C-alpha cells in the first residue's frame, strides 16, 4: 500500500491593519444643580404606643356592697393596680390604695375615689377564710412585691380548697333532693290511682 500523501500546511490570511478610532466629540458643558431648599418643620411629641397587656395575677368574682345589697363584680389584680368591673367600674393604681382593712368576710379598700366594701367570692359565695389571704395579696401589690410565691400562692391554695369543699358539700344534697321529689311524687300517685280506679 502506498504511503499517504502529506499536504503542505495552510496559512491564514494576515489580519487587517489596526486603525485608530476617530476623535470623540467634545462633552457638553455641565451646569450646576439648583440649590436645595429645606422647608422649616417642628418636631411633634412622640405618640405613646399601645399599652402593654399585663396578665392579671388574680382574676376573681367578688361581691361589692352597694347600699344595702351585695352585687356581683369581677376583680383583677396585676402589677399596675386593682381593676373592678361589673356592678361598679373602678381602677385603683397601687400608689392610690390608702388602706386595706379586713372585717369578717369583708375587705374595705380606701382610695381617693372612696371606700369599696367587697367580699372574695369564689363561685358567687362569700368565704370568710379567704378575706385575709386576699388582703395580703393586696398588701403585697401595694408594696410592689407581688410575686407568684407567698400570698398569691396561699390565696390560690385557699381558693382551690374552698371550691373543692363546695363541691364535696354539694354532692350529697343533689341525690337527697331528687330522692325527696321522687318520694313525694310516688305518694301522690299512690293516693291518686285508687281514687281513679273506684
């Protein structure tokens, strides 16, 4: 077999000659910007943000003496003071709470807006044993030492014990009442049936 033929190397055409770019047109003259004028202004006072929501340490139904009668109300105690709503609407900040007095099952609170006579009433029933505990919570709040331990803890334990006692006391009454009504109905029906038959 014959040997392959070798061809001569091919050369590329020479590049075109480099020419310089035409001179650039002169830039237009720069005009200075007009001066900036500021309008006069006054600073407005900052608007207060929304009040921070505080979780009440105590939320409890109470009885408020209004005239000769007790009316249902709701009491919330938090770090800012005592909020009473329902029968009366009142907010007493801690610095305005002048005195707290316990009289039996009642607590008298004196503030610049007047005296409020109230009773601590879980489940709508006044409980004399809880009045001194609630007064201690109010005293701690007034002194700025409202903590989850201490008087708040004692009040919570006392309230739980009282509600448990209410439940225990209510339990035997309901079956006795239902049984009494059933017995009366049976006696009445027993007396009425012979009369109807005759």
